[in-house]
C-alpha cells in the first residue's frame, strides 16, 4: 500500500507544481486558478485510484457514498442560498463546488487511511479553496462551506481502515480559535 500511495502523492505534487511554473504575476495568478480547476478532479481521482490499487473496495463504496452526498448537498445549497459571486456573473457562489470536490477526495483519504496520508491531500484541497478566492470566484465562507460539507459526508460514511490516530482540524466561529483534535483508537 505504501508504494501505491507514494506514487499517487508524487502525481499530486506534479499537479501542485503546475501552479508555480509561470514566471510573471498575472500568469501565476491564472496558473493558480488552473490548479484549482484541475485539482478539483485530480484529488478525488487520486483518492479513488489509491483505494482501487490497494484493493480497498469497501473504501471505494464509502468514497462513493460520501462523494454523492457532498455533490448533492453542494448543489442543493447553491440552488437555495443564491449568494452572488465576488466578481458578479452568478448567484451560485455558496458553497464552492471546486472546494467541495477537492475535499471529498482529501477527507476520504484522511478518514480512511489516517493523517499521514490525509495531510498532503488536505493541503492540496486547501490550495484549491485558496485558488477559488484568489481568482475572485468565491468568498472565504463559500470555500469553508464546501470543505465542511465534504468533511461531514466523510465523517458519516467513511470508516478508518487501519489507522490508530486521527487528526482533525477544528475552529470556533464565535471567537478566533482554531486547532487540531486528536483521536486515538486502541
């Protein structure tokens, strides 16, 4: 399993590096947006590919359930909330679909295979969210909403495979507080 996941993380790093290749600031900005456009599909594909290579068919089923739930909740909220995008041109800003898709893959890897594999995927998904804000396609709350929807779906449907330690981010919106909660399975 370690070899297949290492290969997949290498592919994720290549996708990540694609955002940093251009030299001037305007091109980097559009390159970073391009990263978000590609990684919203690449992260879940790598997550599913890793499970498939590992022969984790139970995990694939859990990923499918959490992914479908994430998609349905995201599209349902877009249809109900009607938040305008920062640059205009639509009232479907909340929640961010790109971010929700990226975090669907990242949160699956995190919950199923543990924090060791989850953290690189979570960072790559967070970069998708940042790319959406930086390109003025979404507000920060849209990105956070997409990430929370995906994490909630994975929390409900995905069981840890072999992990003994789970690390989860948390925030308290009433006051500026954030941190990490650790769970140890015996």
